[in-house]
């Protein structure tokens, strides 16, 4: 193994010499005004009136507006009736706590915040609809014109009799995949500056600068050329920063209308309450098979919470259905889903985007099936995994899996963890009646990565100084694109990676781009970059042949030196032996250019995770003792970056399993509005992860690459959940929903004890 290539981005980041939106100081933004939103304190109400007269006269305030003053058309629903469109500022009804009702523009952020308190909104309370069960009944409609609260409906649950008619054992369970928050290190932010010609420049904390440009232009009725979007360094996104949100669109409207630079930086509390919620599925899962451990059939029925407006989160149950079969060779799989609107913050994409929900349900059911037939859950998994010879494999849900070796991944994680020794230790503890219970949990997962939503294009320019500049349409928010793309191009061109500059995140400089999400960047943009490198070499070959006095087919690139030579034995002009470097060719010809394009198809990464926990039977506290993971993302360009992605994904998955939940009361009030109430894991909560490498190249792109960004978020939650339930299963606990907090675990142990005591009393 060679010396790891460290990320070139990190020096700026760790020394604090980089710029995020909130600390940008471009000269053209001098005197920027500060934007703050007046947000609804109630979940569901008619707006009788909004009085901003006092706010307009407040010290430092420049302007204040309500929806009546802001002629921006609403954001169309991703799915559902047009009546469910989301206004940028609430008009006659508010539908969740935190919904923007008015906007204040002031000379300072403090003045804007102070003015918010003087805005008087007269609300007439409406009945809140908080749970998906309430919403599905349609007793109270959030959008009466739509006639229903259902925004998405697809699939069918299958005929239960037919689906399971040849099964000896059938297990069914109600499951909850709780609502969580993305919690990016940098909340949302926007800085918009109008030019003298009226053209807008927007700096946005986004994953998709070209998408933001198109979204804002569409809402403001602008030609795309009238708006430039720049994504500087972005402090995390995780799916929550795809596209333009309502607040960013309003900021741009303000800049255009008032002719002044506008700046908005979201507070952490607003971010937790209003932005980036995800998961939020209620599931009914049923699994059936034979007593020898063979799995035959599976059914997953989903009711998903879309929040107040059916944005992208409303559509994600379709993705959950697509990977419902997971890595197992089921004969039959049925799935049905619906999304309903509720008086809670809109749900969006978050690391894995519909796929962690599928894995959590299936892997929990495999453990329940194993428990029902009295078989080790590792044995049940090994017996039913799709075999390598079956690839490419079409699942019963119609999803094509490109390549894989699932049995090898499971065997590797069990070997690395010492699975049999762990089971022996567990048996010894139970035999001596320890109050600290050992649990071992497994998950084997697949996920879809490389979502296209259109092709990525790349452009490479070679300059006379021998440096290459790569222009790519994906825009990173922590993934290490500068390093990985420079490594790819340096390898293809035979030059040091220090001589490669990677440019992204500016719609004026990069002509087009889809963006960074769904673990797509390396396999899609990287493949486009490779094609651009090929195009650059084709142009260089023509120039080199002319300069060396030989035919084009007699010229080759020596990648060890980065020089173009005539092939051995071919006579050429003086100097042919020494060849020509890239810079020399560019000096002869002018800037050399190569362009590439790639859309391709999705890939299916996979892996196996194993968690070892201790559960204190007296308090319900869960201690994660070990975490072992095998994640196969195809051929790796930079294993160090891949490991970083694995660490981050696992940490977020463990957060969902053990700590995190967005909670509302019955009136739709958020109870987790600060990091004192919403608790992502911290370093002391986690052990060092034991990461096992495995690479199964994909045949569907020239790099053989698959995605790695979401692996941990998919595989970790069910591994930990299974481990915790396994630890207390001998006490009579059959299932505990996430997050596995001490209170929930202790309550499950207590309730199981009461049930056992009641059974003993009844028999007596």
C-alpha cells in the first residue's frame, strides 16, 4: 500500500483561512443589509392580519414586507396537488411553527432581530394535524382545495395470502423510523448583490449552485443569465441544501427590488426547527420463510410524514420501495407507500434519502425472523444473500444491482469482529446473570448511488506553464473533490497532482452542472473528467505529432514523465527522443482543451456492519463497545477520503440509532429547538471504528466506482438497533424503536418484566 494522499482542501479549513457565506467580504457587498424573517409561533392558523408598521419605523430598519408585498409565485410541490404549493411567505394560512410570515431588512443583524418582536400578527387557531395517522384520516385538511392530505401514493402491499402462502413462518411488525435533523455545521446562508446592470450575484451555502440559479430565476421570472450563483466553502449539506429554499429566493427578490446587497445567515435554532428534517416513516413490515432459515417473501407498507408542504421528502418513499428487497434473494417482495402532509416542518433529503429507512426495516425484520425460528441471525443472512454469480441482478422490486459479493462482506465483518467469540462471551454473561448485557447486531445493506438527474460535463485546459485546470459541475461540501479529481487527472496526464487546479461552484465559470448529492460525484463527474482528459490527450497528440514530425499514431504519452514521444523506432525531427512536455505543447498551440460528458447509470454499493453494545439492565444506558464495518464502493481513487466518508456516515447513523429525534407535542410545537434538546453524538459517545476494506469494481462506469458517502448512514442504524435488542432479548424484549435512549430501553426491560410477572401470576 502506498503513502496515503491527504486532502489538499484541509489546510485552509483547519487554519481558518477559508470563507463561508457568513464571513465573506467581497467589495461589491459593502454596506450589505441584513435580512431576518418573522416566523410563525403556531403550527396551524389563519392569518387575520399582519401589522409591520412599527417594525418599519424601528431603529436601523430599512424595509419590512409581508406576503402581500412580495409577488413571488409559490414553490411547486414535488408530488401532490398544485394546491399544496409552498409560498415563500405565508399568505392566509400558516402550516408549521417557523414558517416565514414577514421579512425585515435592517442595517445590522441585531436591528433586524429587534424589529421582529414589534411585528403583530393576528392568528386564528386551526386544529393542528401532527401525526401521520391523523393526517391519513383526512378529518382536518391542510389544503382544503386538494381534498386530501395524501400527497404521494404508489405501489400495493400485495395479496397477503398469495405473498406468504408457501411460508412456514410469517412475522409482522409495526416500525418507526423517526424524524431527524441534518444539523449541518453551517446553517443556511445567502448573500445577494445586484450589479449596476441589474444582474444578481448570489453566494449560497448549497450543494447545487446551478440548481439554485435555475430555481431562483424561475421564481423571480429572470433569465438564467441574469443570475450568477457561487458556492464558496460549504459547511455540510447532507442533502438538506439541494436547490433553493424560500428564504434564499426572498433574499434575491429583496436585492433586486431595493437595489442593495442583502445578507441572510440562519440561526441554529431556526435551522433545527425549520430546515433539513428527514426520515419520518411509519412502516408495517412482514417477512416470511421456512424454518430452515430460507427467506421467501417480504412486504413493506409505508406512511411517510411529508411535513407541511410536499417537497422532495414526500417523494422519497418511492426510493425506499425501490431498495426494499435489500441484498436478499427473495422470491417475492411487495411494497406500498403514501406520504401525507402534517403541521410540521417540511421533510427533505438527508444522507441516504429514503434508503436508510428501507435497510432499517428489512434488517430489523431479518433479526425478528431469526429469533422466531431460533436461528443465529448471521446464519439466516448468509443463507439468503444474493450470490456473486447472479450479477447483474434484477431485484423483485425491479432495481438492477450492478455487481457485488454480499456473502464475502458478511463473512469479512464477522471474521474481523470475532463473531463466534462474541457470542460465547454473551452466553457466559447470561449464564452468570450479569446486569450488564452484551448485544451483537448485524446489518447487510445495499443502496443506490450515482443518481444522474442529467449528465455531468467537464472541461480541462492545459496552460503553457504546464498546469491543468479542471472545470466540473459538481460542488463539494466536504467530500474532497479538489483532491480526488486532481488525483484522477494527474494520473491520466502523467503530471504531479500539485499542477492540477479544480474549479467548481460558480455558474459563470462552469457552464453546467447537476450538483453533489446521492454519492454521485466521483462516478458521474469523475467519469466526465476522465473523458475530458481523453479529449485533451487527443488534441495533444495532434500537436505533438506535428511538432515531432511523425504521424499521429506514432506518438505516445509517457505517463511516468508527462512527456509526449515518438514511439520507439520511428524517426522524427531533432529532439524527438527528449519529447515534449505538456507546457511545451500548450506554448506551441495555445491553451489545449478537452471536454467530456457522462451520465451513465446508477450503481449499488453494499456492505455489512456489526455493532457490539453493553446495556445496563438497571438504567437502560447503552454503551457502544465496538463497531466494525465493511463497505464496498467499487474501485477507490483515494482510500483515505473514502474512510473519512465512512466515519462521518457511521457517526450520523449511530446518532439516529441512539440519540437523535425531532419531537413535536400534540399542538405541533417543536420540543427539540436547540442542541440542548436535540443531541447529535459527540466524540466521547463513539468508539474508534474498525473499517475493513473491500472493492468490487462496477462495470457501468469507466472508473469502476460506486458511492461511499451514505454507506454508514444506511448500515449503522439497524446494526445498533439489532445489537441493543439482542442484548435484552433474553429478558423478553422483542423490539425497541429508535432512538434507543436509556429511558426507552429501561422502559422496555421494565415492561417485559411486568409481562413475565403477569404470566407467572396467571399460571399460579
